[in-house]
C-alpha cells in the first residue's frame, strides 16, 4: 500500500497540480503533510538516522566547508548549522549539509541511513520524499526570512522533537 502511495499517488498529485495550474507550493505542501502523517510514528535507531540540510542554511559569509565535513563548523552561532551539529552530537546521529538533491542522494547512499530528517523548501522535500522511498523521510520545512536559498533558517525544537519521537 505504501509503495502505491509513494510511487503512484504522490507523482500523480504533483502532475495533476501542474495540469490544473495549482501553485506548486500547495501540492508539495499537501504531499509533505501527508508524508509526515504516514511516517510520523515510525521508529529508528540512532546509527541509522541522518539529518540532511541544504547549504543555504549556512550563513552566506561563512567560509568553512561544512559540505565536505560538517565538523568544519566552528560553532560561531551565526547560523543553525551549529545547533544541528549540537543535536547530532547529543543524540549520536549523522548530520550532512548538501548543495543539492543529487549530493543529498549520494550522502544518503554513503551513510546507509534508513531514516532521514530532511530540512528544505517545499520543492526539495516533495521530490526527495518520492525519490528516496522506501527510506523514511521526516520532512521539516525551512524558513526563508531573506528569500529563497540564502541564510535560511529552521526551528531546532521541531527537529529535536522529531528525533525524540523516532528514538522513543
Ligand atoms: S555556525 Fe558554523 S556554519 Fe554557521 S556561520 Fe558559524 S561556523 Fe559557519
């Protein structure tokens, strides 16, 4: 049943949205919410969980290469990479910063995580949820106080709540 939802129903919803010219954000958000309802109760082990966040969460002036290795973050506090790193250390789960969908999928394959807490915009989350099935994705919508793809933000409490729910 879940296979049908992720492989047929979700792509059809996105396609129908395009055909009927519904704002992409609306169909993507519907899909994200439905995914989170379906996946919300799934449990996992710390070693198999990956927090995945886009590069735009990093402060745009920061020169530390957190994409190559997130521990290059000096924890200055100018962006939420510091806080996600703190969560990853606290719960002993992996954290990666990716520059795009392709790198995100590569990181996922390398880490062999079966549960992802994905932070991104509607478009990236919706496509990631479909593309990575059967991996369990807990989708967290980012905040964009400065517009698309620059100095984005995330509610750390929301991410921590998800981690606690998965590990319960
Ligand atoms: S918290 Fe880390 S990634 Fe963010 S600006 Fe500071 S050093 Fe750079």
